């Protein structure tokens, strides 16, 4: 059984061929708010990142996977585990689908695959996501995958001269 292979997409490790895709995504200012980025990335810095992407999640405390269409092998997005804590058996999760591939169910399938992978292979007890209150697509996505709203961080994100609250969602493996 391959926990990273779905009906329409697969999750795979980063490859050096992903450099241009990463460059396009990481330098798209419309994504900076959710990734907490404030400056562009050079291709050189992303190349260095890719060279170290082979590090085990237990070393790096994070894991980024490419979301790829099964039929075309086209990169459609990325899904991340961050703040990985094996002692407490938890990790944060983030997902980004390129605008050209949204509304096709890829995010739901990728999140479902990653949940199964983390509970099966990493023996995690819980996953969490931080979502701004105005991101209705992400809220819907995580709620459809059984994440539960457990808290609100008031005025947590400052963007465009305004504060946004951030909602904490958790999925606990029982």
C-alpha cells in the first residue's frame, strides 16, 4: 500500500527539477501572507534548499512534498509538515495549490493522503493548522478533513495595514 498515492494525485519528495516551480510559488506575493514571507527568494537560495531537502524529517523537523497529478506528472502544489515534534507526536501542516489547479479536489486528496501518512508512518498523535479567519477555502478544506477549531489567536497577522485573527485547527488521532 502506498500512502502517498491517491486516485488523482501523488505526494512526492522534492527534486532538483522542481526549482522553477518553487521559484514561481515562493515569489508570488499573493502567497506571502500565508507563508509568513516578506522578501523574494533567489533561485540560488532555492537551489541550496533543494540540495538539503533530502534530510530526514527527524533531522530537519519539517517535510515538504510536491503534489503532482498522476496522469500528467504536473506539479500542482505543495504540502508541508513543519514544527515536527516526535516527542509530543505532533506537527503543523500547510498546503498550497497553484491557482491554475484549484477547485479540482487536489487539496482535499493531498491533505487526506498526508494525514494517513503521518498517522501511519510517523506515528503522530495530532496535526494542527493555523488559518486566517478570512481564508474560507482553507477553513472548509480542513473541516472536511475532520480538523476541529480549538482556538483563536486575536490580531495575530498584520497585513495590508490591518490585523487578522488566526484560527487554530487540530486533528487528533484517537
